[in-house]
C-alpha cells in the first residue's frame, strides 16, 4: 500500500492493486463516487462485440446481498443519483450523494465488483433490451449508422473499428458464460480505480474503502493491448442506403491522441473550423453559401489510442451532397494554404481553455476529467493540457492540417436516402474521388 498527495488530489494504491484518487473540495455541498474499469469494447474478442455494454446493464441486476434494481433504489432513497457508461476504452459507474452518505457507494460498489448473481433469465431479458437499444440508436438512425460504418472502415485492425453497443449478430448469440468470464477477468481491483470528489474526510473515506475493497482478491494480471493499425494508403469511401429525408456526409481522418504534442493544435483546428456560429464551417456553408442544413467538425484527443478528426454536413433540400462535401474540404484547404491569423487562433484557444476550466466548476467534471486522463495514461496529463493549448501557434494549426487532413488518410461515409417503404439498410464500398 502506498499513498501520496499532489495538491488537492490524494492518491493511494491498495495491496490488491486498486487505485484510489480523492479530490478534496471544501466548497462542494455533495460528493461524487466513480469507479472505472479497463473494460471498454476494445477488450472484447471477435464475435463477442457488445459484451462490455451488456455487462454494464447486468451490473444493476443484483448480487447475493441486493436484489435486482436494489442498487439504484438505495441510492435514490439516500437522496442521490447514479448512472453508468461504457465507451471503447472503459466502463464506469458513478453516484452523486451527500458526503455523509458516501459509505453507501463504497459498500454497494465493492459488493457488485465481486458478487454479481447474473441470473441466466436476466441475461436473456437484458440482452433483448440492448438489442432494442441498438435498433433505436443505430438501425433507425441513419447518421449514426453512417458513423458506425466509417469507424469500421477507417480501422482495419484496431478494435476501435467495433461498435460499443455491438453488432446485432453477436448480441443474438451472447450468453451468461460469455458475460461471466468477462466479468471475472476484468472486474477486479487491479483493473480498476476509484475517483472521489467533494467535501470529504480523506482518512475516513480511505478507511471505509480499505475495509470494503481491500478484502477483494487481486485478479490475474491483464496484459496491455499491443495492436497496431496498418498504414492507410488511399481514401476509403462507404455508401449507406437507408430510409431518410436528406443525404449526409461524414469524413474522418486518422489523428493522434493526447499523448502526441500535435493533439493540442488539432484541438485548436477543430475549434477554428466548428466551435460556434462565427467559425469557418458555419459561416461558409450555412451563412454565406447557404448549402447546408448542418455542418461541423470534431476531434476527441482523450482516447487511449490514436483516433479520428472528422468533418460532416447535411445539405439543405435541393442541394447536392457533393457540394457540401467539397465545401468542407475547401475550408480545410484554406487553412493548409494560409495559416489562420493570430487573432483567430487566440480566440479558439480562449474558447477551448474556457470550456476546460468551466467544466471543473462541477465536482462531477472534476472527477470525470481526472479519470479520463488517468485512463489514457496518467491523470497529471490534465494539468499539462492547458499549457499545451496555450503554446499553439497559427503555424502549428496549418502544419497539423497539412500533416493529418489529407485525402489518402480519410474515410468518407455517404448516406444515400431511400424513399419510404424501402427501409433495408445497405452498405457498399467504392473508391470514387469527390468532385473538386
């Protein structure tokens, strides 16, 4: 067992490998409890997609001590709220409570880390719930369907290509044994960490954590993923045919994560292109040319592995999807050809910094940010983030646009609307080049 303090953050590692981080905030009226597991969809085996997300559902279905749905009822009766989430990189569970009720989170989370019942009938029932969720969020949402197909095409080898919710064909065959093996392997102390934020007594909280979690045995050591992604040597183009009112384009480029210095300039580039109505894509495509109903750009650097920078757009009725796609590329080319001026870059930096700081007014986001950076590699990366953003120059923005936003490295998804009554989603690959 070892512990240390870093400003307001207290750290301790229990003898079974469980890490604990406590952020003391004497002004917070409430306390956050979060537990994070290295149990996102990237750890699933081929043919078992959706396992991580379905297990998240099963974590609320009862233990030997507490029956189905008891967890949330106990938290609610104590005046708290609880929820959970699963991503490609992790699964996490959280509760927001009065500080003097934090012991409930500690007791309940320790209990379900090791004592799930996972009744076979409940597994089948919850599997049906997830399948319906997939139908609603993807099968019946054309834009999400395009995103899913682009991810699957952009990554050939890396498990980021698989959807978190899983492929329907895998969900249909999933059973209790699959879930149980995954749970026993990944929901162990040495594959998890706890983050607590709020007006709490560190010594008392740690004593309770040691009491409840310290007795859970360490699991087998899990090796890190060592999966490379082959170099992309040309544009990949996907067409999705689905009942919809309007077409849609989603164009994604391979880009590094926060562990690469270039990520800061890519964050600023994303903000310059699409962070409000005064930014380039909105002004050009929606205000001036009036060709798009919606359009923008995005980039998430806080991922365990290199991910994607993307642009997207939906044309106004009567306008062509190719017109919108080319207009998006034109905005990228303008930055490649001429670096944005200092004022525009400073405005974007101010926006990124303001968003980052404002989020930390909430104890929920204080805990969330620490956890997300810890999941990537080290929570202290959070403290280096703003310094990296502040150093970005106009030349850096131009350089990363030239380096990463290139035709050979992009994967394009096009939604081809079908008329009502022809509602079978179809997918196709092609290598056609956009009309410039």
